[in-house]
């Protein structure tokens, strides 16, 4: 198994010495730690990073969207605003290195499990748990009902699905829900797809046949 490389960018001398002692050891089956300087940090595309409190300002200036930032701090948790896809783990001192390793391993295991649930298309990926449809540049988060509509259309992407059948699947045979409610949700969904993902023709409609998802556009 290829291990993920995780850089350690710390300014505190004691932390530097601590990590120097362990970076060459095989401490995890999932990843390997390396000590980096700022130039190396700029040059490579890392998705996870370990920093200390003194390095927080550098990360803020860098404005890179990491998947996970692990911050070792000896005071209050730092004010570090992360991007939409960034997670943050705060480790307070004193700490045990095994605690850091374990928390990163837990994160990676969750990611590995989660990745298996993703629905991948030619250009886009849909994450049912977060309800996000995205490619490398754009992303759109659906509401719960929009996500249910999208999944129903995806299941019937080779055929049209009638309004009444879509209503039954999404609203579970609720007699108080009429076609106008569905049409409103479809309109909103189409507008978001067009404005945020440039997918203006993803959902088509034919009278007496119903809605269809043009999966080839994804």
C-alpha cells in the first residue's frame, strides 16, 4: 500500500526536535511524516498538514485549501478559518505523539470508507452524505429534497419518470403534496445547476413522459 505523505511544518524548536526523532520511523501503515520548510511547503501539493501555533499565520497567508489541518497549540485553539472542504484537529500540549497519529489515522479511515460511497461520473462526483455535486473547479450543495430528486432521476437516467412517480418516491405518498411543489423544487434545482455548475440541460421534461436526467453531461 502506498503511504500518504504528511508534512510537518512547525516553528517551535522543541517540536522540531521531537518530530526530527520520529520522521524516519515507520509509525503508521497509512502515512509517513516528513519535516518541511516553507519553500518545500509552497512547492508541493499536500492535502493534510501538521503545524504548530506559530505557523498558523503562515498557513493563513498561504490560503491553500487543505483537506485536514492538525494544529499543535500550547494556548487556546488558534483562530484559523478553514475552507469549505477543510477539517481542523486541535492538539493541546502536553501531548503524546501517538495521539496525533491515531487521530490522523481515524480521519484517513473515515475518508477511505466515505470515498467508497461516492458516485463518480465522467466529469463530476456526487457525495450523497454531504449532498455535494462537484468537479475539480465547481461544487453545488443540494438541499435534502433536491438530493432525493437527483438520486431518483439518477436511478431512472435511461428512462423518463412521471411526476406522480417522482412525488411518491420523494414525498412518500403524501397526499398533501401536489405537482406544483415538485415543479418548484425542480425549477430551483435547474437554476442552481445552471448558475453554479453550468449544467443548464441536465434535467429535461417531456409532456406525458415526465423528467429525465441527462447523465452524459455529468
